[in-house]
C-alpha cells in the first residue's frame, strides 16, 4: 500500500471536514512517546490514550483498575511524542461520577495534553457531556460495547442486535450529539446499525468492530501488531505482511482504513 503522509495539526474541524467530504480517518491507541511518534508520523489522525492500557500494559483482565494517575501519566508521555495527531484520552472507571469529579478529572487530562476526553455510556452521560461541552472541553461519547460496564452487561458481547436495542442506540446517539458530543465511538455493533448511526449524526463516528461505514476506524495498537493475547473477530494483524516492520504496518493500517479495504466482511458483525 502507498505510504501515508505525516499527520499534521489534526483538529476536530479536520475530522468534521473529512466526514462532510466522505473521507475516512484512522485512529489507534498509544501509551508512550515512542509509539506516539511512530503513529503520528505514519499518518494516524487520532491517537487515543485508552484505559485499555489496564489490559495490554498492566495485565489486568478488564479496564476497571485503571486510575486517573495512570491516565495522566500516559497522556503526558504520548503528548511528548506526538507530532500532529489529535489526542484523545479516556476518563477511566468511576472518574466522572459527580460534576466536581468530572470537571477536575477532565481538566487534568486536558492539562496533560488531551484535545478530547472520552467517556462511556448512553443517555445517562448526556448531562455530563453537556457539562463538559459548556466549559469548552471536547467530548467523545463511547457507545455499544462499553468495557467499563463489562460486569453489568455480562461480558464482551456484540450490542444492538435486537431491533429495540438498535433503535435505542440510534436515539441515544442523537441525544448525545444534541448534548454537545463532538465525536461518537461505536464498539462491537452490527455493521448496518453503525451505518444508520453514522448517517443519522452530523458529528464523526469512529468504529471498532462496527463495520466499514463509520467515518473513522480505531484499533488497539497491540492488536494491529499481532501481540495481544486474544484476537477478537474485528482484529487484523498488519505486522505479519509488513515490508517495513512496525512503521510499515501502521502505514498499511492507515491506507487500508482510507481505501476501505479494512474492516473487511470477516471483521464485521451482522
């Protein structure tokens, strides 16, 4: 695949323009300065400092043990290595349980270098989203499979296969947009539902295990490189066919997202 140009000064305006023009953008998780530089230099538009670090870096079986101190530390590392990508960071489990807590923790991530904070939930995070938006803090709302709720939903399962549940996801996504969300992330939902949500919203939609029709795609870095202990259906190892090691694998991932060869049918849920 063709080499990608370095990500340069990517903003929310950039992502909105890409959606309006029907272009796709690539996102990956990043947790340190070295990989942040490799990813941004390979053209990845959005880097997510995800609470997935609890599983891929810390060895936990979920994201729940991750703390704000963990998130701020890794956000600072990624900020130092980034060279033009938009930086997004997760608010970890129970870090946005009250208004005061939400504002203090979001501010900590922004001071550490985040451009956008991400929080999980549906209609119940609408007021939190509005609270942050009114204070100038950009928000990515994370719907579908929400790992912080893994105990409530009974494991890592595809969401929205039931007609009523699918309609609820569409309605709640619209509610979060109205509350001020700048981006929506959909995880592990059927491809047609992700397409319906993307069409229903004006804001960009990022998918993981959500099919090819979303505005952007995101994967966990360790999955792209084939070093994760588990390989969900929506994962593709881009390192195994790379002719230029890790940098080449990242460029191939970006190119595949943009030419819509990834995710392929075998990576999507129906």
